[in-house]
C-alpha cells in the first residue's frame, strides 16, 4: 500500500538520513512529513552533570496551534550550560536543551495561520501570545505564557512531542533547538525574511537580541554617553554592539578573561579592564576613569558581586544599571540602600525588551541591512555531533558563540 510505503520511507535532509513513521494526511505533499512521526537526531540531557548524548528521537506531529520546525542551526548559550549543571530546578529531565535556533517550518497543527511550510523562522524562547495583559501592554515584552509564569517543560496541553528509547523527553523553554525537528506553539515562532542566513541569524533567538536590546530598549543609551559592560560573552559583547550603534562615545568592557578584549575592541569598546589587574574594587576604577561613573552600566555574567559592582559603577544620581545575566536560582543580593537613594535606576530585562514575534523579523531586516554585524560573535561552527565539544569551548572561555549545524 502506497501509504504504508510512505510510512517507512527514508529521505535525506542536510546530509542526515531521517526515517519517517506514520501516515501522510490525505491531500498533503509527499515532500512533507505532515501528520507523521519523524525519527531524527537530537542532543538529549538525561541527567544533570552529564554530557549530552546524541540520540535518535521520535518527534510527534504538531497538535492544534503548534508548528513543527526543521532546525537548521542553533547557538550554544550559557543558559544551556546552566541547565546541564542543574542550576535551575524548575527544568525537568530528561530534556532536549537549546534555545537559540533558526529553521524551516515543516508542518502545521490545526488552526495555525501565521506561518506556512517552507518558511524561515526563528524560535523565540520568550513567547509572545499577543493576547495576555502583558502582551497587550505596549511597555512590556513579558508574556504570561513565559517559563517564569508557567514552566515550559511540556507543551501547553501538558504533553511532550519527544520520545527516545520508549521514554518521554521534556521540552526546554518549549523550543528545544538541539533536536533536528521540534514542535512548538505558534506564538513562539517568528517568521523571518527568506534571504536570512539561518546559520547566522540563529543568534537573534537569544544572545544577540538580549544584549543588543539591553542597550537599545532597557537603557536607551544616548549618543555621546559613557557605558560599562561587565562580562564579555555573547550577551555582553552584544551589549557592546548596542552601545556602539546607539552612539556611545566611551564603552568600557570588563572581564576577568583578557582573551575577550580583542573582540570587544573590534566591536566598539574603547577601554578594556580586567578587575584582577587592580587592587581596588573595579567600581572605584570605573568611577575614577569617568569622573562620576558611567551613564549606563550592564551586568552580563549572572553573579551577585558583579551585579553590585555594575550598580556602583554608574553615576550615583542619573546612572542607569541594567541586569542582563541570569543568576543561579536562589541567589540573593545585599546592597547598601544609599546606592539607590542617591538617584540611580536599577532595572532588569528579559530578551532585551523585544516583543519577540513583532521585533525579531525587524531585527533580521536590520541584520540584512548591515545595521550591526552579529556574525562577529560566531567563533566556531560545528556539526551537532560535536555538541559537547561546543560546550567545552564555552567552559574553557575559548568561544563566544558556537553555532551547531544539523
Ligand atoms: N568578573 C568579570 N567577568 C566575569 C566574571 C567576573 N567575576 N566571571 C565571569 N566573567 C566573564 C567570563 O569570563 C565570560 O567572558 O563573563 C563572561 C560570561 O560570558 P558567557 O559565559 O559566554 O555567557 P553569555 O552566553 O554571554 O551569557 C551571559 O546571560 O543569558 C545569560 O545565562 C546567561 O548568565 C549568563 C549571561
Ligand atoms: Zn502573552
Ligand atoms: Zn540564551
């Protein structure tokens, strides 16, 4: 029977052999696996503290309101590493991590209208339902369907689309971009320009947008201003890019790894400081260098001490400090209240303040118009089979962003 033949076919996608199981929906193109289970490769985290294992997983078809996407490229973000370390107890194992991905729509669940098979998309790790009170507020980019309000370890109907060796595998932030195919709700998909190179713009799914938006949206950096950025990973260097695009005249880049300084300068940093080179606290060094502290400071590491140092580095009265780094769950900060009473503004930002489904396509257009060059953040490109090597490079401080290709 033709339908059963189709159910057992093999086809080649990006060099990989994918085995299909299931049945074609009547009237759908045989090039798509519409309605079928797809067997493909994914990097699975079975437990905390262990390397990822490359497995063959089954990816069920999308249900109503969901989209199945073929992932083409995904970045490795420090948050994925925090997950593997077990720093976030609200993430359930086994899980397929990854949240900085770009791909092509493969098939749609019932009722999905905003994207079509074959279209290029970025998966957004901060959803944008467009209907909740936060989405309806023009000032907010937080959506009540976000992980902080309701864990995204399963899809909204509280089931998983992933299985491996007979076990259910959890989703991560809904997106799970370390799988060749993934299923996510429609409101976590942003359709982008067909001309966009997916192996480059995947960074706009998290790291780049987070850092760049911290400067542009959260701080609203003004031309001629002074800025200090703590932490020069993919996120902090994206803050540097944002400060430069916004016209800051002095950009002070701070990291304990001096190997990050050449890239920071290439992206627009005017001064680079290693706190370990100074006897006095780095906030005092920054304050002396600038007279009364910087106009804008940013913390892109996720540590309590550097959060306080960043706050104290900005002007005591008019300074704005933006928290970008993600601290381990349960972390606490204790500060001298005078730091704020004197007038400083201390704020945080998630995903750079962008309303994701509206803004990511526009950021992709800005990328294509060369308003910024996020490609400079990509230091390594590896096949998904080398995912653990990608994490080793990050832990050793040797990479900014590694892009994994399927
Ligand atoms: N002082 C200064 N710099 C530091 C310190 C410190 N005490 N500790 C670490 N760093 C530097 C590291 O050397 C590294 O260059 O901070 C940088 C952090 O970069 P990455 O680990 O590459 O992380 P990134 O992906 O940029 O994410 C930064 O944002 O999304 C969150 O979870 C993520 O909290 C993390 C942060
Ligand atoms: Zn919403
Ligand atoms: Zn991230």
